[in-house]
């Protein structure tokens, strides 16, 4: 009878390391709640609101944008939220590469897909700044009731 006895403490139990980045939870919340998922009192919500306002102003303001453009803008804001959150999480990691598999973590690829989606949304909105329509002097005076 031959037994192979291992010295105590030599057997290793490999436990899988689970990393929670919260992307799935955030996607679900944004899908179910839309813009209401963010409390407008937080600095993050305020920063996203400012970013949305800046882009809306670059597009010529609310009166010069269509409902479709505003819908794409809302998608861009949600996508930017996800992208910024993933970037913040990724920057806290020791490495973006799974050494055992010699591959990137899946969240890195998902992050790139989200970044590409944001670029597409912004491309649909247009990259050039549009000026708001300005009245000529005659129209302005006629509207104000002055002599023209």
C-alpha cells in the first residue's frame, strides 16, 4: 500500500477573485429609472447636468434642437456616467490584465465599447458648434415696438 503523503501546508486552494465594478447594476438602474437614477443634489449629477447644458448650448440651445437630438443627448449623458464610473474603478486596480489568463479583464473591453458608443452619440449630434439664431436690427426693433 503506497500513499503519497503531502507535507502539511503545501496544498493550495485557488479561490477565484471576484471583482465588483458595478457596471451591470448601474446599467439596470439607468434603464429602469432613466434620468431619475441620479439624485440631482450630488456633485456627480450636477457635473453631468453642466456637461449636458454645455452640449445643448453648443447645439444652439433647446429651441434649436429637435426632440431626437435631445434624446441622443440624454443617451450620451447616461453613457458618459457609465464611462466615468468604469474609468474611476479601473484606475483603482493594480492591473488591467488577468495574469493567469494573460488577457485583459472583460470590463476593459466593455469600457471600450461604451467609449465607442459615446463617440457615436456625439458624432450624431455633430462636432461643430452651432450659433443661436440672431435677429436682425429691423426685426428686433419691430418686436420691441420701436421705430424702424
